[in-house]
């Protein structure tokens, strides 16, 4: 990528962070188009805003391992229940998450929390409670919604 392309990419990223989606998306004829997602979500006692726009070329050129770890971390019903509880109520202690996920032992809970924390979806705070990483809130909601769309759940 030459300097002009890098500068254009940085300008798109800044525009996305500032909330101007019209400037954030590359023109459709550049690099085969563009796509993005974003949102503002209230979680626990805070508000999270997120916007990202990329070209297909950039999205497909990223290393696979980190994204596969995230997808794998979300590919279990108990983990989705943990994420659902954290989205609904904000940070929670392990005992509340064990109950929300319907898990019989703390060993099972920590097995699932390990996958969620290793992938960067969940983090542990200083008090020992768990929460969704703020930067993961909107992307996780988008992933779950996109999976529902692919599965045909969103179509009437």
C-alpha cells in the first residue's frame, strides 16, 4: 500500500471514529466496495459506541487465527448465555454467570470464561467480576445478529 492509499485509509478511519459514515466508506469502485457496522449500546451503567468500515480486500487479508478464536469462543450455548447476561446487566461476579449459564460447577464456568477471555470478548475487572470488553460489545452483537441472519431467523 503506497503512502496515498495509507493516508486515505487513515482519513476513512478518523471519519468512522467521528461518526461520519458517509466519508468513512470507500467508494464502491475502490478495492471492490466496502462494508461496515456500528452502533450505540447501553450496557450496565455505561454507553458504548462503535463504528468500523473496511474493504473486502482488507477484511479478507487479516490473519485468520484471532477471528477464529472469537468465533469459537461464541460457538457454545453456555458462552452465549454468559455474553447475554453481561450485555443485560453489565459486569457480574462468577457465581451470577454460573447461574445465568445454567452450569453445574465452577469448573465448567471457568472453562467457558477462559475461552471468552482468551479471545478478548470478556475481561475480568479489579474486583473479580467479569464484563464484556467495551470494544467488543457492538462487534459481538453484530456477530450474533449476522449469524441469526445467515440462519434465516431474521427474515419474515
